[in-house]
C-alpha cells in the first residue's frame, strides 16, 4: 500500500508546478530533448525544430527566465545548454516512460 503521508512541501509544489508549466509547450519540450546531450546554437535549434528564429528565441527566453537553460556567447554564436542536471534526468525519465518502444498513434 502506498505511503499516505508522502507529500511534497508546498514551496516545492509551487516551484515544481512553475517548472513543469514552463516546459509544457511542444516546442520547448523539443528544445529540451535536443539539449539533453549537448549544447546547441540558436540556429541549430531552429533548424532541428523547423520554426522561425523569432519563435525559437521566444521559447528560449522563457526557458532561460525560469533557469531551465543557460547560454554562453562565442564570437557571433549563442550556445544553449540545460542548466540543471535534474532537468536532464526528468527529460530522460519522461522519454523512457512515454516514448520508449512505442509508436505514435498518428504514425500508424
């Protein structure tokens, strides 16, 4: 039987809800999937996600503002990476739970 006393303290619930809300857009999830293994430039992300530069910038700013990703400048390029190892662990867990060995219904 599950432990009935298992709760997340309120401040953590609020922080977690804000984090998940920030990640919950399809484009932001795609960006985070791409950034799991390496840092990428804005242009590389735009190419992989196949949307406009302005749209990618908007989503990157939301992720940066929430502290989910960080960036560094190198000459004319801005490289993005996930800032917290826990986000990578969360993304891997979601991929394992929801995507592993499963065909998407739209692809049938």
